């Protein structure tokens, strides 16, 4: 730790120079016939204590206190009173926090004692009050001032720390929002691109592998490829329109937004040479909230794509149940035994689960006998998540 600071050295030098001037112009009270030169001793000690006002404030106060009492014994001096007040101020401001409370009590008691002593010695109540008041200004005042300044500094530090914490929390919220938006975009891109491209890959593979495929079969495969290409392009344009600032009016490909009314067409185009798909709707379809309708459509779409990529030969059954407070989706597909026909990343199941969870719904997927079953229930209103 530093011995002193440059600023304190300059303050000590200035205090000694000012105190010397006050002594030379007799700015003090004489109790006895004291040589003027002797008064420079307590002044020099007090100024030496100022060297520690920031680095070691309590040591500076310990150095200054005996010198102040010695000066009072010789006859109080205005210079020493002001310098000792600075020592009390520095100890209360830069020293331990408890020291200020102790110094306030000690200086108050010392001021009252000084006034009482003068009153007893002089027999003058007026003199006692004046001395007590002067001592209070010189001793108690600096301590109270330092306590007020310290309180404001502590409050400013607390506000500064709070501002830093709020900035960190704001950054964490911003990052969480960015991550959530990235996850949403990843789900949409997966559903828009992966599903349609999977259908294109399956049917193009069939055309390439079957060398003796008739013209009618080629036409059917090419029709499916074209249909999925056009739908994928339309949905991709819709997403790009939503991301562009210029399409804030919401007119970008509004017709391309998928709805449950389009499940018939989606299921009809889900087919392989050894696999068919069917749709059954139970209950009267109400006006569904847009997020619920989009999530239900995407879950059916992803389930059918997984069945095409990984399922065995057979039939895929899609069941949509409209309930008073929810929409339940069940997709049963033959469980593949010979491994997937096309590679998958595993993000499809994650995306379906995220869609259901974000709406407060339930999702489950897994083998059920010789079938792979996907179940999802999406509430129509708000539901508290567990």
C-alpha cells in the first residue's frame, strides 16, 4: 500500500503554509505566555498527519489528536482547529465504516466536556455555550459531513452495481430471445425444406432405381416431385417475406400459410410404391388459433415425412380429433426393421416436441408394437405448464 498520495502532500504543504500565516498574525488564543515559535510544533505534527488522510486515515487521526490537544493546552488556534477537522473528516470518510459512528459519539462528548470545563473554570454559562458550539463545529461537523458524503457514495456505488446487473440481465434476456428465435427459424426451415426435399429424394430415387418403370409411373413420380418443389418454394417465399422488413404489412404470400384444411392434400401426396396414407377427422373443426393450427399441420407433416423415410411397407393412419378444449393428433406408421431409407438428423422429433411444449401441450413418440406412434395434444387456450 502507498505511503501517501501526491494530492495529500500538496494539501499538507498548503495547510502548513496557511497555518503559519495565521500564527504570525496571532490567529490564536494565549492561555499562558507561550513563545510563538512553539506553536509551529503542533502545527507541523498536524500537517504530517495529513499525509495519511487517504492511505492510512486512522493513523493520520492518531498522529493529529495529541498535537491538537497540545495546541489547545497552549491556547486554541484557528489553523489547528481546521486541520484537525480535516483529520476527523478523512478518518470518517476513508476509514472503516464503524469508525464514523464511534467518532461522532466521541466528538460530541468531547465538545460537551470542553464547554462544561470552560464553564466551571470561568463561571460563565455564556462562555461554556460558545466553547461547546465552537468545538461542535470544529469536531462534530466534519464527522457528520463525512457520514453524509459516505452515504451518498455508497448509494451511488449501489446504483452503479444495480445498473451493471440490469445491463447483464438485459443482455441475457436479449441472448435468450435470439436463441429462441433461432430455434423457431430452425424448426420452420426443417419443416419447410426437409419434408419437401425428402419426398423429392424418395420419388427421384424410385425413378432412378426402377429401370423398367413405365411412363405412367414416371409421370406420377414427377408429379409428386413437382408438387413438393412448388410447395417448398411457396413456403420458403413466405418465410423470407416474414423476415424482410419491407413485408411488415403481412401481405407476403398469405395464401401459402399451411392450414389443417390442407391435410387431405398433404396425406394424398404421401405415398411410396409400398406405402399409402389415410386421414380420419373426428369432431367438428372449430376456428383454431393460428399457432395451434400451424403446429398441428407441421406435426402431421413431419410424422408423414418420417414414415416415408424410415417406415416399413404398409399404411400410415392419421387421426385428427377436435375436442372442446384441444386438438389431438395421432399418426401410426409401420415400424421399419431394415433401418432408415433416407438419413435423418433427429431434429424432427425435437421440433415436434418443441412446438407442442411452446403451446402448453403434450407430445409423445415411440414404438407401439409393430407400429411407430406419434401423439400430440394441443390446447386451444392457455394452459399452465408443469
